[in-house]
């Protein structure tokens, strides 16, 4: 009985193959197709993206290759490269070994973007420093008119290298400088007329971020501060600051005595270095941080300014200034 049923199923499900198709004479194949006007669906928006010739792009070299453990420097490099290239203004290359960098190498670029820290952990005594010749090549490049962007973790080292500190304008110093506890905060534009910040809102937000405070500025650096962050002592209470802030060291009495506390601390600035321009931005902790319009606006516009002295890239939507009726405006 079972054999009969299986045979019946097999017969009913047998696959029938089509007969071999007949060949069509070449003469019978149509050689022309009637033109039919094409109309794209109404729900599709076609966007034409202009392609800038390669030789008209500003050439950016990101120097990287080492950073502290909490900084995803490879992810940041990828995000920086994407944001810069998406403006249609830049060609971006990354070098992860600048130990033996030369002036001839740097002079092929309009601007150098420094995303580098010299150690894996702040407690490490040994640093991965470039050769003296590479340091000098960087100094000479900017001094002779090259542009420089000093970015985030690049300020966490070099405090004991006077010329490096002079090049960036300032660095963090162990035992003096600190990271303010909040991971998100307002960044206040302090110069509405500079090309980088012109047309940018008075305040932008940065999240998943580090606010570097009480930094040490080089005595002979002539910086123009473009943006600040307010280091509020109320954020240092244990419930907000978290366990990484020693409760005794950051007691209310000790916090009240700290320099730069309850004050606006410079986060973004510019300066001249010889014939070159330096744009310093301490913001930009990780790839996610770079997705926010305020930080992204400052980075791409600051990079263009460092390369050319001018800014043509508009602010992104959530960083663009807008009119506020006079009666609703505030002093701060």
C-alpha cells in the first residue's frame, strides 16, 4: 500500500522539462528598439553630484598610528576621512607611521591633520615619539606656510616638548589639567566673525565627549579662542562624576580651589605659526561624537581655513545660526 502511494506521489510531482527551443534566424532578430520617453517614478529624487577634478581638491594628510586605549583612533580616522571627502573639497590620505617623516613628504599636502597620542596609557613611562627629524619636518612645514589641524588627543602629550606645545598653542599637563565629568555639554562660540565660526549658532552640543579644562598654554602662543566650555564644579559630586574621580581628591573644598573651575575653558582656537595657520580643536573623542553637526561643522570648516585661510563650506543644519527675536535673546 505504501509503495503504491509513494509511486503515485512521484508520478504527480514529476518535473516536466520544456522542449529544446528552436534557433531563431539572425535575420529575424530586431536590430532597433523604438525610443520610449522615460519618466522616473515620482517618489524617486535624482541628485546630480558634481565631481571635482582631483587636482582642484585640497590635499589632507592625517598623521595617526598611536593613541590612548580609550580612543578609537582608526574609527575616528575613517569618520574624519568620510566627513572631509563628503564636502567635495578634500582629498584625504592617512599615514600611521610618521617616525621618519620628512619635509618633502609633507609639502605634497595643503594641510596636515594631527590625530596622534604617544602612548597607550597615560601611566606609561615610555612614549612612542617620532624622530627629531620628523618633529622638525612638521615644525618647518607649518612655519613655511603649511596648514595644521591639531585634534583632540593630540593635546594629551607633548607638554614636555616646548616647540610641540608652541605649535599646538596648548597641551594638557598631568596634575594640572583635567577632564570635566560630563560626557555631553554645550560648546559656546566666542568669536562670531572668524571665518570658521561665522554663521554658526552661538551654542552647539557635543556628546560622548571629553571637555579638556585648565590646559597649559604656551607663553609665546598668540591664540584667538573661537569656542569655550564651562567647567561647572556642581558636576564633580560623586553621584555625577562617577568612580574614576577620587572622592577625596575631588572633595568640595578641593574642587573649589582648582584653577579653571566655574569658568569658561578654551576648547577651540586658532593661531599663526610662522607663515602657517593652525586650527586647534580639543573636541572629537570618538566616531560617534563626530556625527553631531556642531563638531562636524567646526572640523571641516577649520580644516579648510587651515589649508587656505578662507571658508566656503556652509555649517551643517543643526549648527547653522538662525534669527532669534530681540526680546528672546540672552546675553549668555
